[in-house]
C-alpha cells in the first residue's frame, strides 16, 4: 500500500506537469511551442515570399507603423506564420521610431533602416564570417538612391497615382529623399500626397528586398553592395557634391 | 488490476512529461524557463544600471561589435543577467551593421541608432500611447550634436587620451561627426586614434543613455526630446546652414 501511495503521489505530480504543459501550450503561440528560440544563430530560417504580397503589406502597414517598422513587418509577419521562431519573438513594432529618418530627424530613410535590419537578421551579421546580409542592405541603399521613387503602385491606392510625382533622391537620407519630392510635388510634409508617397516608397523597398532575399534563398544572389567607407576613406554617401559643391575635402590618409 | 495498469501507464506518461521538462530546462537559458516571452508588450522590465560599468562595456564591445551593437550590448547584456527575458531573445549582434553610419554609408551615427533602439524597446514605441521612448532617443541625438565628443575616458584606454582631440559634430550623422573629428585630428579613418575616438563616443552615449533610463525608472525623467519634423515642416536636423548655406529652402506649407 505504501508503494502504491508513493506511486499515486508521483502520478499526481506527473499529471500536474502535463497540465502545466497544456497551460503553457495555450500561452505560447503554436509555432513557438516546438521550437527552441535562438535568435543569435544565423542564418534565420527563410522561405521565399511573394514580392507583391510583401509590398501590399508594407503599404498598408505604413499607415500605422510608418516606414521602418512597416518594412520589417511586411517580411517578418509572413515569416511568423510560415516559419515561427525567431520571428515570433522579434519586437517589430518597437522599430516604429525609424519614422521620418529616426524620430523625425531626417537621417537614414526608415524604409532603408528596416531593410538593413531584415537582411542582417535573416542572413546574419558579418561577424559570422559572411558579409552578405550587410552587403545586401548596402546594395538596397544604392538601388534606392538611383530609383525614380516611388516605384510601386498599390492595388488600392489611398491617393490617385497622378498626384504622386517621381523623384531620384541620390541619397539614402530621409531629409533629402523627402525634400526633393516635396519640392517637385509642392506638397507639405503632412499632406496626404507626401504620406502616400512614403507609403509607396516603403512598399517599393519591401518588394525589392524580397526579390533579393528570394535570390539568396535560391543560391543565386551575387551582391552588388559595397562598404562606401572603403572607397572614400570616410563613411560616406556617393553624393559628395550635393553638400560640398566642388570643394570635396580629401580625407587624411594612412600616411598622414 | 486493470485500473492499476491504466494508472501505471498514466504514471509513465507523467514521468515522461517530467523528463521532457527537465530536458527543456537544460536547453533553455535559466531566466527563460520561468518567463513567458512577450517582446511586444511594453515597457520591458528594467533595473537601474551603473553608467560607468555600462560605458566600459560599450567601450570594450566596440572593438568587436562596433558602435550600434556595442551600445545595445552594453545595456542588454547586463539586463540579460539581471532580468532575463525579453533581452535573452533579442539578437544583439545582428545590429553590427549599424557601424559607420549603417554599413559605412555615414548616415545616422551607429551609437545613436543603438541608443534609439534601446530607449524604444525598453520604454516602448509611441503607438502604445507613450512617446517617452522615442523622445528620449531624440533627446540623446540633440545632446550628442552639442557634446564635445568623446566625453568618456575609459579606465584602460587603448590609445593615449592626449591623442584624441574633442569636436562638436552639430549633427547626428556619422559622416559629419567623424569627418569633423578626422579634420581636427588629421587622422585617417582606419587609424587607431579614429577607432578609439569612436569607441569612446560609443561609451559616452551608453553612459548618458543609462543616466536617462535610470531617471525614467525612478519616475523623475522629464524629456527634452522633440520631433524636429514638427518644427521644420520637414524631417530634419538643426544644422540647416551646414549644407544649405544661407539659402535654406522654405518647405511647402499646408496651404500650398
């Protein structure tokens, strides 16, 4: 009898553990249950995504998350469903601050910041020995500076496309990208047209980002990205004359 | 007997579940076991940190993670130990790409990008109804532009302090911050002096970041941060004349 009592106590413990398991099962999202989370092991699992679906998601997301978080959301929200972790544990909405070139300061275009976050988190940082994620982010920046933005026209645009002119930023900076467009469109920062232009730029970046990630997944991606600092002797964009005019300073060399 | 058999089968199932629990216990890091991970619920748990310890961590981290990831690491690596989740699941090293103003493009100083990530992830994005995290990030950017950088002198500097002059960037951009310093120091981008200068800037930002977060934790933080876009009618820095000279353009207004 004593033995049986002990067994029963163990049985109850066992049932308790099972019940706890079921409770945790209810708390954790389905994909998270069976998966070990290790967000610092690269590459993150990736499955090919549809560029158009991604662009539409980015366009719609812009209107509540703005440029940076919208790009991240357009890719990661799909991978949360198709893959699970580590996407489920990544705080997408926390990157809303990328808006307006980081809190309205006009530095890097938020959609580019979002794209760099996505390429570097999926493919991995260069300390893994593979610089592809960083160079893909750099390639998207170069592509952005030369594109007649916005490229993507959403299925159900909130503003008529004929009210959205196209401009080439020649810079990855929000201030210059938005400023050149505002000058051509003659529209204010808070106008529906400027807002829709930036939602479409965000969608354009998301579209191209997924095109490149899909190529990478297929093993066909050959990067055109560079570290501009290696070429210029200073961290830099390519549009030196825009600010410096003809008097572009020569950075001090190694021999100085 | 039949009943006892059933009980024994359940017992074995129960023991199996217990054994599984122990196995998971070995896989997951200690703090993660008891904690539900929800990285999208704000604020993230925060305990006050020592600014000097944080600055030293940032300085040392710079030499393998560079500016952006070093700032994140200086704060989150401590909170991984003191708090656990969601810091354990955050891919700190994935943000190495912030180096050189995002992959060497000279846009936002990586240490500022790191600081914005930390304030917005701990306090939360403004869609929570609380803009404090975003405004604290903006305040750190304003403070940075006016500071005689680098402010922080590490305990064991890799380069003698007398070889590191101080400059005021008047900009949150890496290109301008580094460029003004290189001009004054007459040192190349890859010189030990420039590298140590940036490691110290990173430490300086981490120090101030934790000062502000500690104030916030105490309920004493009153932000000096703003959205510059609200003031200028365009996403912008405060140093208009640096690029525009005296002909600062007037952005189109709402009435245009």
